[in-house]
């Protein structure tokens, strides 16, 4: 079972920041938070991951609360091409099966 | 270009007719995996491989076989497909199981009549 809770859908205006929340209240100390997205039935695409510090890359920023029970993915300037389902996943770094447990995700619609 | 490729991308077949979906990666990754995606059930792992000749079952292996004879290829075999295997299939790869990024293929949409 997925260990995360995300809103099923969100809207965002083009050019504005998209802030996608995720609750992971049962996260363990050795579990990372990962974000992937899936654009219209294409293969999921890795976005970013973190343990407890905030992270930023060319795609997005990840803000993790101090107690690590929740996090927020930030797309700083959303474009129409960012319309996708966004998945928040928690997993240990060493996972024998290597599997990613995808929940239902958040369907983000970026509107002109 | 680093990528995971799958063939075919679309396939309609009939019950019982053996088929193979190929997966190939050009990144020299050790780890490869197959998922299926169904409405309301999300992505579920079928099989995975940690290296050549090393494969293991995921969460939903029934009705599927895999092989890993070469590092770059990880075909998914349906010996006797049934309608409940109608799904969207994704292959993924990464350096190891405990690496941060998994790269996914474009998907294969399979319909079994």
C-alpha cells in the first residue's frame, strides 16, 4: 500500500508556481521522499528526491517539513507541458525489489 | 541519447497466443523491472532483475515470464495471454536497486481479446 496521501487534483495558472502537497506521516528515518510524474500515459519521469533537507534541481524544488511528515513539490513557473499526474513516493534507499509504490497521485492541470 | 525502449508500443492479440514485449536500455544499467498500470490500481511491479541471469517476482507475477540473458535486454513473455492481462506495461531501469532515478520506457498498450 502507498504510504502517502495526495489531493486527487489541482489547478494552476500558467507561469505561476505550482505547489503540490504530500502527507507521509508514517515515514521512517531511512525513507526518502521521491517525486515522479506521468504525462498522459507516458512512462513515469523522475523529478526529485530528498531525505530531510530541502532540495532543488532544474525541474523543481522539494520542501520537507522538519518532522518529515509532509512535503511539497514546487514547480516554480508552471507551463502547459507540466500538466500531468504527480506521484509522491517514500522508499528506503536499499530496496531489494527496487519497486516504486505508486499511489493515486495528484492530477495537475496547468491552464492558460 | 539515454533511453529505455519498448516494442511493440501497441498490440492487440487473442487469448492464448504467446507474445513477447521487448525492453532494451542503453545506459548499462544493472537493474531492470516491469510494471503494469491499470485504472484505479496504479502501477504494480511484475518482475525485476538485479543483473544478468538474476530475476525475481514482483507483486503480480502470475501469467508472466521474464529472462535476462544480456544486460541491456529484459523481455516480458506472456505464454498464454488472457483478457485480464489487458493493460499498459512499462519497463524501467536504473543503475542498481538502491539508486535514486529509475528510467521508464514509453509503455506498451496490450489488449487481449
